[in-house]
C-alpha cells in the first residue's frame, strides 16, 4: 500500500494552504503549454552541449577515429595505409549513423498535479519540460522521436511542437493513466518514461516486461516534489486522495514521518528492481533541482547503455 500513502495531497508545509489536484489551473496543462514549450527549448539548448559529441562507432560512411587492432579480429579490418606508418596495426572506425526510434511518455495522472512551496514546478509541468527537451536533443542528434502510444517516431525540426500537439489531443482517460500504455513498437525501440511512479508496482512491472519482450529498453525518471521525499509536515494536517478517495486527518503529522519514509523507500526499491529486471535505467529527480540536470543525466545514461548493447 505504499502508493496509497504517497499519492495523497496535503496542506502545504510552509503556507498551510491546500495544494490539490482539483485546482483548475493545476489540472489543465494545455493552458500552460506555451510556457512549457518555451522552457523545453531553453533546457534542450543547455543539455545539447553535454550530449552532442558523444559519437560512437558503428555502420556509417563518415570516418570517426583509428584504434589499435585487437588480437582475434579479422585481418580485413586493418587499415594498412595507416598501419604502414609505424609498427602497430590500426583499424579505421566509422561513426554510427543508424537513427534510433525513441518514444517519450509523460505521466498526466492526478498525482502529478502537485506542487508544494518546496518544489519549483508542478510535477506534471516538470515531466513535460524534461520529456519535450529530451526529444529535441535526440532529434538534433539524428534520432527519431515519438509520443508513446500517440505518434510514430519521426525526425522533425519542430518535434517539440508536434509532441505538444499530440499531448493536447490525447484522450482524457489515456492522459489520466498512471502507467505507460501498451503500444506497438518497432524493433529495438528506446523508451523514456517520466512519472512520479506512485502507482501499484505489479501492473507497471508487467508493462515493463511487455516492453522488454518487444525488444525495447530505456529509462524511468521518477519525478517527485521535495515534500514527498522529506515529509516536512507537523501538527494537524489533512491528506486528500488525488483519485477522490477518503481523506485522512492527522492530529500530529510528524509522528508519521518515519513510517512514511520507510514505505516510500520500499516502494522505490521495488520500482528499481522492476526497472532493472526489464533492462531499464532508473533515475530520480526532485522538482527543486534544474530540469536540465535530469534531462542530461537521463540522456547520458541512455547513451552509455546503447554503447554496451
């Protein structure tokens, strides 16, 4: 029942004002989408400098580098002209040019529409910025990107606008789902899944296994408000279920802190295990940290993962 604790909303620990999903402004991402698109472009510009240039060897036409010939390799790989300059044999490597298919999913469920005074953004806004920025950086790097379950993977200069349009057109019921959708995937697809993952572990684990069985892998970015991690509440506090369930009134919220921390740690450990079993990278992000930091870590992790496969 870790999720039942973690997916509630509460009075803000500093202002004592109720922060709840049912506020119209928090629920309607489309109203704020132009600002989120602008922020995504800004984040992509800063992240691109850290990701571009991480070239790798593979099938292609452009020369990348020479490397020493390794024992056991086929003799035809030797570049005899370069090797003739000295006593060592060298192999001429070309740069990888085959575009990969990436699919991005940003959780739009009720628990994502939360922001305490300790966080920088609503979680749903932060997920959108990171997901759209990652798509822009990947397309700049020659990859194809789509919205998981909504659009095919494409390489387009206006990829942020295209994905944003797909999110606006998404059916409300699909947007409210707290696990990524079942969707047909091309071979060797790579998935970027951004959510607070405050959901039941079992259906999420099943879905990740389905992706793995289809030959896909990728990254899970667990995005939390700092208040959800530190549980900074004390005194009388009203906790409200984001899905409309029963409210819980705590006479002294601080007395729940240790038990809450233990349950959240158990939930995260189960998430990490489910991700690892399906061949997915697992990362964490707090909304008081820069969005570019999370996007860069995720893209670098995916790049390193590709090089080892």
